[in-house]
């Protein structure tokens, strides 16, 4: 996937980055999962095997975030 066009809020350009998921001493990249969350006693929610990493772009001027989950 290419960088998105101009920011829909202010017309400025974007910089690519990611949103950090933090847990007990670990860091990871956010993932997209299809469907509704299902509670799990042991881990908070049950996760299917298929997850898609999320790419996020931040507007250089206004800070608007635009995220994509593509394979």
C-alpha cells in the first residue's frame, strides 16, 4: 500500500508510523481482527488465528490519524 494522499482535515501530508500495544514488559503492533470481541477468563478476549497488522499515518500539521489493515 502506498502513502495516503493529503489529509482530509487540513490538506497536509502524512508520516507513516504505528500504534504500540503495551503489556507486561512487552511491546507490539496493533492488529485488526474480524468480528466482535468474545470474553475469555484467562486472556481478556479470545483471538482467532487470523490477525492483520495495522499501519497508521499521522498528519504532519493537525495530527489526524488514518489507519489501514491490509495484508
